[in-house]
């Protein structure tokens, strides 16, 4: 995982046509959305709802991919696969890593 970038700002900015204001809007939206999704992740994990947990992890994976947050994307992919396989305990063990990578992402994009 360490080989993956926390955030590839240059790739994202290139995809956005160097539009810094759009970048800022996307970051703010991601941060707001992430809080809701993270809450749902905890909720479905505690409820033992593997299908919904997998769906939330999938949504989080897509949001991270859109922002070039590779480490978060990779963790969400693993969590999605584990939840789809009904391996909720293992999926839950990824939460601390996901929280850490999210904090690293916030630091990398100057949103701490």
C-alpha cells in the first residue's frame, strides 16, 4: 500500500483541465460525503449487513478513485470484496487503516 500515492493531485488536476476551483469543489464535496459514508460503514458493520457494507465500500472506492486517492481506493476495494464474501470481521479490521489513510489524504490536500 505504501507504494501507492496518498493523493495524486497532478493527475486529478490534469483531468480537471487545471481548474483549481473545480478541484476545491470536488474536495469539499468528497469530505462532506465521506463523513456520511463512514457513518453508514460503521452502522452496517455493527448491524452485520454485508450487502449494504459492500455497497458503501464500493461507493467510497469510487469517490476515492475520482479524486486520485489511491490508498483509500485500494482499502475500500479490499473491504468491498471482504464484505461481499460475508467476511465482516475482516472488513471491520480495515477501518482503522481507512481512518488513517483518510487523515493522510486530508493532510496531503491541505484540509486537516
